[in-house]
C-alpha cells in the first residue's frame, strides 16, 4: 500500500493534477548512515535489521517527489512496530544507496503526505490547446 500510495502521488505531480504548492512541498524524514564494513548482500538483505539499532538518525526535510521516488525504487523496506502504538513507520533503502544510508518514514509523516494530496484544492486552472484541440499546457494553483 505504501508503494501504491506514493506511486499515485508521483503520478499526480507529474500530471500536474495538484496545486504547485502541494507538488513542491516537503516532509520530514529521518536519515542515517549504514555503519558497517561489509557490503549489504543481495542474497541476505534481512541482515540490515542488525544495522537499525546502530543508526544515528537525523531529521531532514525532503521534497515529496524525491520521497516518492525513493519508495517506488526501494530495494529493501521493513515495517517498524512500536509495542505501545503499533505501526511506527517504515525503514527503507534503495539499490543505489543500500550500502550507504537508511531512511525512516514515520506513520504520522505518511498520513500527513496522504492528507495533503487528498485535500489539496485547485483554486485556479490555466490550460492551452493546440490547433487540433490537444491540451499542450496545464497548470493548477
């Protein structure tokens, strides 16, 4: 569901079906370097669970489009469960960064992004058509 949700967000941005303010928005994620001397194996990706407890997380603002791309192209993704509140979020990395960095996306951040894109209202629409009637320009504000 996480993949599907962020795939739709990316498509909405690319098709310019949301406001520019919404498309250019940021979200807070936690990022941390992978501290290991050996490479992450494609045959044993679950050994990344051993690294989670050693990661020093730092919060940073990330463009929503970049976050959607990271989730769509995730090489490894795992749900984090908090004993008191259930699903705490997801830890993931991409194939390109699997030996460098983990990202932690909290459940509250996921809900915030989905609400933002579900409730973003279009106030002004500009469009332009060519001589054949095909739309060549579309912008929402």
